[in-house]
C-alpha cells in the first residue's frame, strides 16, 4: 500500500492534468464557466431559505449560513461519489491501452470536485460577512475538518469505483442511497430536532448520538457548523472520533481498490 502511494505521488502531473481536463470539460461552452460553482449554492440556498423561513418557518437564525454549512460539504460528497463511481468504467479504453496507477482516476475526480468546493466556500464566507455572524479563532480548525472529509470521500470513491467495475448496478443504487442519505443527514435541519431517546426493539436509543456515530457526514457537518455558524471549536474527542472513522474508511477503501485493480482491464 505504501509502495502504491509513492507511485501515485510520482504520477502527480497526470493527476493534475486530469483534474484540469475535468474542469474544462465540465464548463465547456458555458457562458458563466466556473462561476456556476458560486451560483449553484446561491440558488439552492435561496430555495431552501424560502421554504424554511416563509413556507415552513423554523426558529433557526441566519438560515442561509446554517444551510450552506451543510449543503456545501454535502454537494462535495455527492458530486465526487457520482463521478468517481463510473471513473474506471468510463475510461475503459484508456485502462486497456496504457499502464498507470488505476487509483488516479477516482482521485482526480474527487480533486476536481474538491476544487469546486473550495470555490463555493467563497459564497459561505460572503454570507457569514453579510449576516454579521463574525468569525472566531475556531475557524483555524477548518483545514482539519476539510482533511477528514477528503479522506472519507476518497475512501468511499475507491469502494464504489471498484464495486461498479464488477456490478454496474452500483451507479443506479447510489442514486437512491444518496437521496435517502441526504434526508438522514442534518443538511437543511438541525440535528437537535431529532429525539434524544426512542424505543427501538425494546431498547432506549439516543437518536441524536447514534445519528452522528453511524453517519460520518452528520459529524462532519456538525463540525463545519461549530466552526462557521456557532463560532465554537469542535470538541477534541468528537473530532478525533470523526477523524479516525474517516481514516478507516480511506484505508479500507484503498485496500479494496488495490486488491482488485489488477483485473480491472479484464472486467471493463
């Protein structure tokens, strides 16, 4: 595994070129180009703000900032997984002709969407400034939260891209899972609306607690909101648990990818 990581580093120029190619193709013949990375979160924020402040009023102050803290990380996840899942199959002709580390394809897909995520953060910081929430020193933890999410997204990308090589239904199943996952993750609502206790099979379960423990995205979004919305540093124990979960997903995902990558050329 370490040998493959070193080899991946040696192919960094190829990764860079693939990321640039993906960004160019994505905005080809588009009048606004990469500005869509700013307009898309703005438009979605407008829709959800109208729904949850006018049509279904909530008690969440500065809802646009609250929503963006969850929506931007979620958009990064969904775009990356959707693109990475088909990255091996969609490049079948390239895989059969030229040798290169196969993991470059899902990595490049994740990094291109990560670039869009960083651009979209401009919208969030603009909203924070307009709402006069103010940033605190807690924002210095933001790179650590972003690092944890990148690890999680990469791990999931490795798993899904591998599964899709052998089972092409993976892409279709992913679409359904992402919709369900979206509603199970506190993107547009606060996690505190979930009950602290509920009876499941005769057992009393803390729904808020387990929603975070079983869903890394719930923990990550909570961390983003701690830093950017509430202005408070994320608890060290909470962050370490989330970081370890994300690291495990990355390691397991990469091991799975490495285990089966040698037969990708035959399967695609």
